[in-house]
């Protein structure tokens, strides 16, 4: 996760984030703006870097609603081999709520540098707490830490910003009509809420004591979806087995936990940036099903994959589903775990199977993930023709008319185009053999016209496993619906982008194909 504002990077004492109001169902949220910069040439052809704009969620009108249920996803924690004992105690819920606070506290620290935002984090008065279940930290602590845990578990805190007469919430705000945890029925509102760093220390101590590193990381992955889900309701597991018994720490020493938590502290702004790119974080899940070698008219190859996936979903075998999808795309394995915890994995998979694949170049670059053929460097054209996939890449790299935005379809077009029928810009650059689309940096935009550059983390990409999602029995292939709707949607999508300025005469057979007659296409 490659970009985010860190306090040490702020070159000015104040940085005025751009803020744009967005209305949704009669309520208002805030967006902020930035852009990425991409290298377009690695050789003699001196083309300008490409700028790709993006708006990120900055503040929301209402919090995510939490309900507690025995039927929540992963209500029984499976454990992680070699790290923790399987199925012992499920603390995902309190750790998820703790992460919501930590992310919100960091948001206050960063947004407070913007003079037009009045940020505040506080304890709330008299939060009612029902007597379903007690929660005991299990070790000695001071009053401030204990008060914080009570506020976390009773939703007794709030993080807001005032902007131009309206009050907005942190994107990671959560609430609930009741809570299964028991405690005092009020909080001292005169107490100062802890900073994100202090809160992270509290949770580190808690997880070191019980050996909950696996669940802490899983809860973080789940909390990153709060902005995407804002205003909706999420089911979280009820804490079934509170105990003072110290869990086995043989598999993961406390020092190891602490080191990992310090990394979380360093990377927190990057997590937040990705989390606020709500379309982007969803696109990363979609990337699991992308294969850069598949042409648009062959995307129906995905259909047999669901012979493996659907039974796992029906039987609610979440751990097997995470393992399958995580092995396929290790870069986003943790995000699949988080998606299952908050209950959005089914809707994402449902969208993928009907061709609704999200694509976001920023999220892909930040996580070293390939989501589209468009980011692969074009090769050298043949003497009289160029592949349509390279033609598409050059059109986007050069910013040709009608192609300033990337195609919504990630799948590459098939075939070749005669060079004499291509745009003049393509003819001029078809044989350069040096063009590329390589991510360089992110620029936060200020309302006073300044920008703040973030080059991201100097980290190496994780090798992709590319596990094949195949059939257990090849004979099963005959039972599948032979519908080519996925190929139809992908082909129409990429050619409508590629030929937005019209089809050359030699491609009339493509334009007249039934897949491009939307009125007669099934399911449209």
C-alpha cells in the first residue's frame, strides 16, 4: 500500500487539503483531490509524464452501523497455522472497533493541519451498555487505558470535522444500537481521548498478552472497508469466550508482535489512503480474477472457476475460500480475509461473474498488482500493422482524443490494426519501442494550488502465485452454461473505448457483430 501523508513529509506547517462536497441521499460528505504521475517513456522518445487524477473520500455524513450476531462471517475464528491455536477465542470484534478508533485518531492528526477543518475526537456521554457479556482486559492497566477500552466497546467516542458550517464524521466512524459488552453506563467526557499512537500501544499490549497478532491483522484488513461500507450495516461476531487465561505464546514471541505493530504504525497513512479510495480497494479484489494473457473475446473462461467457488460460498467455508483466492493473488490475500469478515465478498464475486469488474490504476500501482492490460509496456509494431492491445496502450499513454481516461474493461482487444488506419499519433510512435506506463509518485492537491509529493514506500513487489482455479474433474466442464455473456461484455467494453472516434472501414465486421447490438444482447 504505497501512498499516504506522513507528518514528516508535510513541508508546510499547514496544508489545506482540497475539499469538495458530495451529496448522497440528501446528506453530504467530503472528497479530496490528488493525482498520480506516470512515466511514459524509457528511451529516446521524450513524451511527457502522464497525470491521472483521483478523488478520495475525506469525510462522511454517517457512521457504519454494527450489529452483533452468532451468524456473522468467521464467528468461529479458525486460527493461523504456526501462529495461534485454532478456534480458541474470537476477538475480531473488539479489535475491529479498536482499529476504527486508531484510523480515526490518525485522521484527526493529519486533517488538523488543514486550517479550514475543525477536527475533534471526544468521548461521548452516557453510552448505554447492555449486560449480555462482560469484557475483561485480563491484566493490570491504568485508568486511561481501561477507560479507552470501555469507550471502544460501547461506541462511546466520536471523531468529527467542521467544514464551512457542516459537521462531518471520520470515514472510519462506527456505531451500534446495542453492544454485547458490559461496563459502566457513562464515561468521563472531560477526559482526553488518546492519540492514535497511544491507542496502538494499548492494542499492542493486549495482543502481545494474548497472542492475537493474527486477529489484529485480520481486523485491520476488515476495518479498511469501513469507508466503502459507510452508512450500511455490518454483522460482527459476538465474543463468545472471554477469559483471563493467557493464550499460548510459543508460536509467536511478544517481541515479534511488537515489531509487526510498529510497522503498522509506520504504514498507517498508506492504509488510510487505500481505504479512502473506495472504488480502488474493491478493484483489488477483482484483480484476483484477471489474467493479462486473456483476450476480451475469451473471458468466458472465467465461468468454470465458479464451479469451485460457489460450493465454498454455499457451505460457508470461508477459510477455504480465503486460501483459494489468496493463493491466486497473494498481494491482496489479506483484503479477501477482510472482505469476508465484513460480508462483502459475496457481492464482489457476484459482480465479477456478471462482468462488473472494477478497475483502478492507483490501487493497482500502490499494491504492485496488475489489474489491466493497459499498464503493460507496448512493444514494437510490425511493418504495416500494430496489435490492437498496443494501439490501445499508446492511445492512453499519449492522451489521444477520447482516450485520456483508461478503459473500464481490463481485458485486451484481439487482433491487429493496419497502421494506415490508426490515429496519426499512433503512426508516429508505433515503432519507438520505448513507451511505458510506470507509476512514479502521488501528489496531494491543496486548495491554494500547492501540491505535496509522496513517492511511496521503497518496497519490492510480492511474487504472484497465480494459482489456477480449475475443475476437480475435467468432465465437469460439460455441465456449464455455454453463455458467452462475459466475453460479450468485455469485448463490447474495450472496443467502445478503443473505437470511441469511429471504426475504420476494415473493422465493419466487428462493429456489425451481434455483441455490439445492445438492443438484441441478452441481459442488457
